[in-house]
């Protein structure tokens, strides 16, 4: 089910301008959040957390970060207050990250890690709806790809800045405090964007009909595929924990690996967003098969193989997240899009939490078992993904 009507009040030029400016906002936001995420595993290990605790905290944060989107997206669909929810979410995120530099125990750090993900859950749903609305004039896959690419550029710069600090001082506390700079810039930019485009989201105000509450078969198959993919993607905190404990990658190089993964993810999201516009959901099938190799590489004992695993992890995650937004928007009418994104967010978050907790527990027992679990889940996702792609043809 796909809406073909264009949203009044938007031209191709204004749509592109909005997408680019929002991309710049997310560039600084991801510079902040992904810069922090690149050293969460190191930080948790230094604060005395176990692999299970690290995987569970990171996974629980991702669970809330995605599952709470079901609530926020339903609220966004009903209230149409897209901008207020977006602004609140950015405020929570941008305050939580630099505050991590002020704590001294892993339970306190865990609270802030989870709070940052809650902020993301609050601001992402209404942002996605606004981007999907204006993306009708330029191709949703292309719009989501541009936004994701700019965000990934921030995710590249942030970890590199953190790596420089770790080379200078082997202490994560000042690194988190430094991230307060892009956090302040993010808030200034997003409030400025709100002032410049107050009409964003107003085109999605059409009331839902009874038929709009029925989701197509492809939606549910794709939901199952995405859940398996999420289960198989270890959080980078657990990967970084392995790098630290196994002494595979020196501390200052861990955020550099993450930065390179984000750079690879930026290219992957842009390329696969474009390919999705041309060929549809089937483009994710070969990607999923290749990305499954990230686990045996990342959890190996080799510096070079670990780098390859990090790059595949970034490409797979970036492409899936980019295409997911466009694919759901293709299946669901605009007035139900927020709730549909919520279902995907909830499923993705639950699966990510379960996968991170399971792999963290398995890691403490057997690294090989954790790797096999990750690969099996990724490969199993190909089946429902193929069915969903065929259903959309």
C-alpha cells in the first residue's frame, strides 16, 4: 500500500534544502552520540563491568531506544506535534552524553547510556515522519540516504576526535566532556531548523481510515527479517569490550575502528538507498549474506581481521537502517506511518536487546558460541527478507 499524492507546500528545492539541513543537524548529533558510543565498551571495562553487563546495558539501551518509538510514534500520529517531540528528544540526548564524563561507576554510566537512547527514541519517530513527508518529492530512498550519509559523517568525525583524546590522555572522562561542544551546536541548529520550517509534518495530518489499520503481508515478513538482523548485530560496546579484554586493538584505535565503520556505513546507506529506489527490497539479500561475516572477523584475534569485521558491521547496519525507513514508507500510507515505524522500532529494539544479552552471556562462556549465534541469525533473516521482497514486486 503506497500513497502517491504529493504533500502540498513542498517543492523539490525546499524538500532537498530541508533534508540537507536536517542532515547537518544529525551530523553534529551523531558526532556527539556516536563519539560516545565508540568508547562505551572501553569505559564499561575500565569501570569494572563484565561482558554480560556491558552487552546487557548496551542492548537494553538499544531496546528502549527502539521499543519506546512505538509509544512516541503513536503519540506523534495522534497529536501531530512532530516538532515538540523532536526538540525534547534532542535535548535529552545532548545533555546525557557529556554528563557521562562526570560519573565514576558503571551503574551510573549505565543510567546515562540508557537515557541517551531514550532521547533518541523520543526524537527519531517524528523526525522520520517529517523526512518521509518531504521525501515524496525527491525519492524517499534518496532522501533517507542523504540524511543517513550526513549523520554517518558525524559518526565518523566524533570517534576520530575521541581517538585523538585517547592518544593524548588515556582517560575517557575528558573525551565525554569534549562532546558537549557538538551537543550544544546540535541544539542550536535543530531549534533554528524548527524556526525555518515550522510547516514540516503538517502534510501528514490526514485522518486514518479503517483500511489504513491493515498492514500488507510484506510488512510482517520484513518485520521478521529486520528482527533477525538486529538479533545478530552485536552492539559495538561488546565488540569494543572484546578488543579491550583480548588486547586485539589498542585503546586509541578502538574509536578509530568505529569511525571507519561509520564511514563505511555512510557509503553503504547512500548506495543502498539509491539501489532501493531502483530495485526494491531485494537489494538487502546479498548485503545480509555478506554482512554476516562481520562476527567471525570482529571477534577474531587479529588486528586486520577485526578491522574488516568492523567495516562490515558498519556497512550492514547503515544500509539496513537507511533502507528500512524508505521501505516502510513505501508500504504504509502517510497517516499511519508513525505507528508503522513504531512496530519496527519495537521489534528491532527487542531483538537487539535479546541478541546483545545472549551474545554477552555467551562471550563470557565461549567466544565461538557468540560468533555462531550472530552469523546464524543474520543468515536466517534472508528467508523472510526474500519473501517480503517478492511480495512487494
